[in-house]
């Protein structure tokens, strides 16, 4: 704290106050968090650690405040390679977040969890089908029978002329290896540290307290076994569907029934939350899921052997038999699950007058986004490999009809959903602009009465910042609109079963020129490729530019805050380490006689809130909480209603004895008020919660101060540590933490 360096500094002594700062989204250096240049690490490691100002002498004044920072920014991403892995695991991460967005309704909770987990299972199946589409359909079935495709490709030509069964059995190793890669990556330990668990009897009973306290490893292990079993069974079904095209045999039918039984067993297990969600000490189901996984792996070996030994003649030409139908069926299943999830969420959501329209449908929007991203990744992989094999001369090779019709319809549906959503966003922005600017003008008139004439350009900039920040409230209904359009896009893939491509179908039934539709699909494919490339470059440049890292980190930190409860291949949860570490550190400091001022910016305030819920009363009685730029109410309460609500926010305040101050700005598009808005036009709140939220005027002024050449900057979502109002709030909480000074005994005369 630069403005209080005379009082805030030093290593600390017993009975001192330690201000423990937790930074917000994206990685930040410990020096940036402490706002001081001389720091040293006192606990933790490079990924997550605690830092203080470096000791300059061995003597310190008693009663000072010691600055300490907890840096957790490398836990969600850490390295460029890990960030790039997040890009490719984005669909799995999104569908995992969706399960945590379900409403807090006991009657529909199990159904919502089951639907989210089934949607997650379809993403694993789509991952396998994409790999199979490249290896088995494009290469094994089409390219290896085309002389122009094989020309100059010795790495493929050695398989040309071999029996079809041999080609498919050998190339089935590619999707099998892809499954193994995810399997291996997901088994890296989720806990590579000594976890700290507060006494369960003293931990809050609220759901949010489970984050960091709940041991998710047994559940992740069960989900991993189920998904691996389903992945190999999906590969088996794809191979057997091609074999059946030559005429069903007893062996083929028996193996197909076995593969279908494995898939059905996986779905049944995911639809029984009381079984799959058993506690860490109940490991009976673990043997069942591991046995199912082993059966599926063995079945894949048997299917490969069956392909090699079956004497029936294979059909020729076209695409891999059955592949297009399986892919279309999967898209239809995803559409059905999305419709079912929408029905459950609409039926179970609470209807409150103050809620945003379509509030409670966040799980639907994020699940639909996960499917859209997964379909985009899969379709783009198949399309780009087809282009590579075609050598940009489609008519010269046998891969010209390359990607299945289902992928063509999927790209067309995605392009349509994105374009319509962009149009809706533009219309909503224009329609809401007047209201947002009117509200901004009211706030500015209250904050800056009687401004000089030369301040008008600056006032216009501030109005724009406030109006843009208020657009956040409209993102949820817009996301739900996109979810509906994306679901409609996956539903239209079933038209491919009629043997129609988008160009021919739209020209025949809608009169749209086929060339225009073909161009639109090709354009959509390249747009998807550009977006994926942008995500990859974003992961790289996130470590080159601080501002860019801040924006990219918002998505990663939001997605990886929640434990893996729907998809085992999602990135690990950083809160499973950060919350126990914070709890342990605070307990240690209080045990040494220190009081702790816990400050959290942005997502750091969410970590701080979860930490407070895990502190025993004897510890939380010596803790105060200072949050700024907090998304607890504005984002988390809207998206995760079962975990962030008025009840848990009031419990957090009560646990720290209402020594809680939340600073917020109207120009902040992410953070906001937590318990009471304190708007100029709103009635004054009452009770201890009334003193929590404090609105900061931003910017500090609209005129250039003496000695400067520019007016004060608009801070928006930036941290407040260097703001004098932050210093004053911290000083107030520190004084409330210290016991009242008792008068000493009378001096003897």
C-alpha cells in the first residue's frame, strides 16, 4: 500500500495485523499485488505462494500492519503450454462449469446434474468421432483408395492395397491414442500439496464451502473411468457399423450389442447421482467403473481382431459406412438433451421481480456454448484435414466429398447462430443505449455537480464507460438466445440423414442459390479456423502483454474455479489448492497472535469468500474482509444461484463480525455491490449489511488537477490498492480488529 508504507510494512510480530492480499483475474506479480518493489516469498511455491515486503532490519515497531500477498495466478494456467491445453480443453471446461450453474432446487437437482453429465459424455464421444473421421473415414476409407491422394505420400502409401479390415484396424490406433492422451493427461494429481482441512464441525454448511473442502478425486476417478469406457465403446460402434454394411454376422452383431451395452451402462451410471457422487470413503462403485473401463478396452481389441479375421467383402465408394449416421445421431442426442435441460431449468427456476430476464438459464447457455465449441473444433479438424489431403484440388482426389454431411450442416448451423446472435446483440445494444446512457447521466450529475464547461469531453467519456459497464446485465439473456440458436443448429444436422447438403436443400426448398450457401459454409469454416487460431495466439500472447493477460485470464479463472464434477477431462480446479492454502495460512497467522485483514480483488474476492466459510469461529473472529471489484453479486450470484445467494453472503459477514467493506465502481463491468447498492436514488439500507458496500466515484474528478496535464484516469475494474479510499477502508478495518486499549494503572507519585 504505497500511501501507507510508513505504517504498512515489515515482517510482522505477534499481536500485529497482517494484511493478506489476494489478487484478481490473470497472473500478477507479487510486487504488483503489494504495490511495493522489495518483496520476498515466505511460503508456498512458484505456482501459488505467499509474499511479504523484504526485511530491511531486525527491529520493527510493535503494532504495525504487515503486508502479505497470496499469488495464485499460475494455478489456472501457469505456462504457455498449459494455457494452450486450456484452449483445446475449452469445451470440456465449459460443460463442467454448466453443472455448477444449476438452480438450488432439491426436486430438480439430480435431473439437472444427470443431464449435464450426459452432455459431457456426448462431448467425449464427439472427440472420438472427430479423430475417427480423420483416421478412418478420410484416410482409411477414402484417401487410401485414391491414387492422386496417395501420390508423394509414402507415409500413407504403405497401407494402400491392403485389406480394408487391416487398414481400419491399424488406423484405429489414431483415435485410440487420442483417447489415451486425454486419459493420461487427466490422471495427473489434482493435489500436489499437503491439503489443509478445517474441522468439519466448524465449517459452514453452505454449498460454497464445499469448494476447496470437498475431495473431488474419487468422483473424478469414477467419471474418468466412465468416459474412457464410453470413448472406446464409441470407437467400437464406429468400426462395427462399417463392418455391418457388408452384411450382419453373428459375431458382428454380438460385438455391437456388447458395445451398445457399455454405452448404456455409462449413461445409466451418470444418471444416478447418489451412486456416482458417493463420498471419498465409499469406494464400492470405483470397482464397477474400473471394470467397465477394462471391458471396453478389451472389447476394442476384440473388435480390431474381428475386422482382421472377418471374411465378408467390404463395400466400396462413398464415405465410411455408418459414420455419418452415427455423427448425426449424436448431434440429435445433444439437441434432445439441451431441450430437456431447458425444460428442467425453466420449471425449477425462481421467478423474482428483481431478476434479470431468463435468469437461471446460465447452465443451458454454457452447455450450448460447450457443444458449439466442440462441434466447431471437430468440424474444423475434419475440414482442414480434408483440404490437406485434397491438395486444394478437390476434383482430383477421392476425398472431394470429404467431410460428412453432418459436419457441413453443423458448420452452417453454427454460422447461422453466430450471425443471428450478433444481429440481436447489435439491436439490444442500440435499443438499450438510451436507457443506459440516461442512468449514467443521472449518476454523473450526482457525482460531479456543476462541472466546468471544459470538463464536458471528460464527462462524455465517463458516461460512455458507465453505460458500457451496465451492458453486463444483458449478457445472460443474450447468451440464452445464442443457446437456443445453437441447439437449433445441431438439430438441423438431422436433415443430412435424407442425403441432402445445405446447398441443395436450401436451393430446393427455400430458393437460396446453391453457390451462395456453399460460399457461406466455406466462409464459416474459415471463420471457425480463425477463431481457433485466435484462441491459440491469445494463449501465447497472454504471457507477453499484461493487459491482454488480464482479459484472457477472466475466462480461464472463471472456468477453472469449480472442481471437476461433470467432465473428468476438464482442467483441474485451482480453488482446490488456493482455498485450503489460504485457510491454513490464516489459521497459522491467527495462531501466532496476529489478526488478519483479508483483501481480495475480482476473483480473489471469491477465493476470500470461500475461505471465510472454512475458518473456525475462533479464527474468523480475528479476521476482517476487504473486497474490491468483486463479481460475487454481479456475476457469480446470477450464474451460480445455488452457491452464491443472500444467505451465504450474510453468513460471510456474520463470520467476520461484519468487519467487511466492499468497494465498487459504476464504471466496472465485472465487479459491483454485494449486499446493498447505495445508489443515490435507492432507499438507504438498514442493519449491519448496510455498512458493507461503499460506492467509489470513478474517476476521482473530471478536471485536470494542479500539477498534472491530464484528468484522473477511469479505473473501471482495476485494483484499488493505490486509492486513498482503499487505504482509509483498510485502516478502519485494522482499527476494528485491534482490541480497545485499556487504561493503564495510575502512576505512583
